[in-house]
């Protein structure tokens, strides 16, 4: 029988701590949230590998290092409300829920119900999954102190950034051709000011690509 607890410890010691993620709350969350519970059954054995795990429709579960470094850069506080875009089967929301006051997760209808179910079964009582297009967020529950996008983007629609509080932070991994840069955006005077934090890569999420015009 696989000892997933031991694998979590190895993940943290070999992928998270060496990446300069040292906040106790993040380390504690990633040691205690069972990542294997939030992946498809056929990927459980690969849950703790240091790579993006493929999900349905071109989506991935971000590799532990990239995810942890984004969370670290967001510096989430215990009294904050977080919007989690693209939680897939709920892993990111389970981790964020241990750091924040509450998490509103948005996921496409085909995954949302399963994500909600896995979070409930794991006893996560301060995260709610909203079914709908990822690009629309969940404005009725906002505005949010923090927004995190669980996958790569080429652009972030204004429909999402409008849901961020003044002084709030948003994290996204921007892909430019084959190069990816994780950025944190700060809402100041109604505008989002983006700052690069580290390099990473992932597939661009559906709905977050730049529209391209092809001419004959």
C-alpha cells in the first residue's frame, strides 16, 4: 500500500523548501492536504511528482513547486477572501482554505460537482465551488482580496480583474510562446500592476488565450 504521507513529506523537502518557500502556514498546508485525493484515480501514483499533471480538456494540475511559489508570493492572510479560478478537482482550494478565511472556487460544470464532493469528503468547510465559465469568476461573492488562476494564461480578462479589491493581489502564469513567467498583479488606483516573480510553464487554459486573426 502506497504511503502517500511519506510522499508528501518528500515533496515538501525536495520541491517546496528548496524553492525558497519557507512560510510555516504553506509548508503545513502542503504537508497535510492529501494531493492524491484531488487527482483522477489513474494519476494517484503520480500525484507527488514535480511536474504538471494532465487533466481533462487541456488542463493541468500545476506542479507543486510552481503552485507553492505562487501561493507564497500572494502572501495570503487568515482574514482574506480568495477566488480560486480553475480548481479542477479541488486541490488548490483545499490548500488555500488552510491559509485564508474563505475560498470561492470556480470550475467548469463537468468538474465542479466532483471538486465540491472531494472537498466536503475531506472536511474542508470554508471553500465553496461555483460552476461556470472560468473567465467569468464569481462576482456575486466578491470583491476578493486575492485571486489565483490555476494554469497558464496569455491574457487575464477584465471580467476577473474587476472582481479584485483595491489593494488586492492576483496571481497568474503568463505564457509567451514557449516561455512562461509567473506574475503577481496588485490593484492600485483601479489598475493592475504586474510584477514577475519566477519562471514556469503550463498549457494555456481554455478561454485565456489571445484571439488571433489569420489572414490568407
